[in-house]
């Protein structure tokens, strides 16, 4: 019996010890949970809360505390992060030959605050993003795709054979000319440069806009926005060609290309291409809300007393600095406009307003423009890189302008009227960038209409000509020869090539597509087309980087070339194509002079 009592006592002791151990463990667990909770909520602003790369989890408590030792013991390893790549430090931008401007008689003046000033400095610092970051919306939001003007293509093409199919076609109309009444009495359809825009709006933005219900309901809708020379702005579904909203009747022609705000905001910038004496039809830049299709503001209306040229039109496309809400727009009156927009946009509420400040303006002149031999004015769109704008003009100059001071940093003589917009290639290895552009034969033609043009590669930092390719061509009173289209900078399988078109007009109206080696300027391949080519080429790329190049001409041919310049397909739409095509995934939109707007698909 005593043995049973002893066993019972032993069991009681064991049970008591177990209870003590369990209680101790519970208390320890509670302390740990409190400690973890404290570490998850308390943040010492003097100590980083994110673990340094390649170390244990950082202690978030004061150094020397008892908790610090506890944290160190319980720290966990974190994966080693990829090192952050330091941004490229590019060369300073300065004139390689400071005497060139004076030798050309090139001078500029700046108007700020209503007065001509010796110097101007922006309150906001302008610095343009890389071309892949410039357009923050989905689609082709500006002429040639971005502020580098390299290629108006967005997305990925899924192509088997490279054949084209017409999906839809919409009629466009005509509009009587104003002061620009040479050659004919009407503007028709889509002309040079005349590129459409493509946007895949997000659902919140679609909900706020005056789209048709069917367009609002369509998931992934890609809207085509097309200002044309017949005085209308058209809106279509890129896949079906169905109108997405009512056309906007403006009653003035748009020769150039519009721009959607690069922030993806529902704002359209577009310039008028002719001047009329009717009230309200003086040439100007329109800023239009794409929420309700009403004009938010206008800029640069004729007459402008600061202009040295009376002709007043806007064939170029806008550049907008997103960070500072600043618009830059070159005009054919020889003025570069800089405008603080003061935009108020509430995406959730669907409200949009704008109250632009008075523009800052820069004008220029030179010995050749003063003599009346060459026109002033910009028809080409500006390229934007870092703090700089690059412009080509009717007098055969390329200018580099500091966007923060509006002063010309360097000027280069590129011979003759230059309508084509340059494209820009960055070269991080050599800490610079390059501009590719060709001129037309206008002022330098002889009595028979013959003369020389050139395609240039120019250093964006110094203004030096790296290489040039010269051609003797013919021009006529109605068809300007040379380089009217903007160059395509290759990617993927055509990386290292710059591809452009020029026309040798004359009696043959022959057009040529040429691919140059970007480093040497050597011709890699050429492709002849039957009619002159004013429009710019576009390249579509598949997921492997294979290129499909679209080229058009004056007799309505639309070619598909591979990356080696071999023809894959050709269709004809029976109308002059001067406007430049735009592409999104497999879809292509092209405007013509008399047969309207075509929606195509490549297979």
C-alpha cells in the first residue's frame, strides 16, 4: 500500500514539473509575439526599415538595446538583390564649332513676360525621359511614337507569312483651302505627315469619356484618333473600324499629326495646317479634352506680332514634359512655343481643366533667311532628349535648343529645306546620342530641277556631322524630291540599321527605301518602289524581334518588307498615300488622299 502511495506521489511531482515547463514555454511564446509585434509597428525614422542588400534583416530598434541582441539572434537571411545600374553620364552638350552660328548669321531672340529678354531661366527644370518612358499610356501617342521619333509601333505582332488584309475602310472628305491655296483649291483626306494615334484606355478613363456604350463595354478597346485635312477628327475601334464616338467637326485642316498627352491623360494636342479669314479660323494650336471633345485651350493664334514670317501653320507635333506640365510646339511662323499648361485632371471624378500661362517664345533668323532665299519656320516635329530639343527647319538648319533657357546651344547647316522629323539613337557606350535626318531639294535645285540632297548622322552633343550620304535627284513644282519621310531606327533583327525613304521624282516618280548601317553609313540594302514616297516607314516586331516593315507610295501601293529588304506582300488601295502609317500589335492604320482611312491586319 505504501508502494502505491509512493507511485502516486511520484506522478504528482512529475505532473507539477510538466505544468511548470508548459507555463514557462507559454510565457516565452507570449514575449516573442509581443516583440515581433513591436518590431512590425514601431519605426525609427533614423534607421532604414528595409534590409540592406546582402545582409541579415535590419534591426529596427535603437542600437545598444536589449531588443537589438534579440533581433540579431533571430535575424533571417534575405536574397541578394541585383545591384542598381548607375545612370549613364552623358557628355556635356555644347557647340563643337562655336563660330558656326555667327558664320551663318544665325541669331535668336527670346520673348518672356511680354518682353524680349537677354536671358531666360525656367522655374521648373525640364528633363525628358527615355523614349520608352516618355509615353506612359498604352499605344502610339505621338508622331513616330515618342519624343525620340523612332517608330510608331506599340505591342507585339503575331505574324505567320507577312501578308496584309484590309479589315475596314472609311470615307474622308474635302475642305476648301485658305491662304494655302496653291496647287488645288481643296484639302482632301489625309496628307503629309498625317499619322493617326492609337490608345488603349484604362477602364476608369473610358468610363469618363463620351464614347459610345459599345466602345465603353469592349474590354481592351484600342481607339484610333485621326485628325485629317478634311477638317474632322475621327475615332474608330482599330479592330473593327466601328466608330467609337461622334467625329469632331473642327472646320480647319490638320496636315500634321496630333499627340495624346504622354501621361496617358485624355488630352489631344493638334495644330492647324492653313489660315482662314473667317472669324475663329485663324491658324492655331488646339488643346482638346478627350472626355467631352471640347477645346480646353488654344495657343499661338495668328497673328503673332513676334513672328518674323506671316505664314502661320502647325505641321509639327507636340512635345510635353510630364513632370512640369509644359508644352513645346514649333510653328511654321519660325517660333518655338513653350507653355506652362496648369492642367488639373482628376481621373476618379473624370474632370479636366487647363489654364495655360503666357507662352515663352524663341525666334531665329540667319543670313539666308534675311536675304529671302529660304523660308523661316518649322514643319518637322521636335525631338526631345535630356534637357534639349532638336529641330529642323525650312532654311536647312538643325538646331539644338536648351529647353530650360530657350537658347540655341548649337546649329548645323544641313543644306536645304528639311521637312522630315529626325529620329534619335542613344549611345551610352560613347556617352552621346545621334540624330538621323535627310533634307529635300527645294532651294538648291537648278533650272532643270536637279540638285543634291543628303541623309545625315549628327552627334546630338556637339552638332558634328558623323557621316552623310549624298544623292543627286530631281524635284518638280508640285512634288518635292528628297527625304520627306522620317527615318525608322531598327530594333531586334534590324538593330544597327536606320531605314528611310526618298524620292527621285522627275518623270519616273521613283521612290527608294534604303537601309544604312548606323555606324558606317554604308547602304546595307535598297528597295525600289514604283511611285514617290513621302510617308515614313513603320516596323512591326514579333516576340522574337523579327521585323516587318511597312512602306507606302503615291500610287497606293502598301508593301511589306522583311528585315533584309525582301518583299513579302503588296496590296494597292488606289490612292496617294502621303500620310504615315501607325501600328498596334498586328493592326495598321493608314490614311489616303481620296480613298479614306484604311484599317489593315498583317498575318
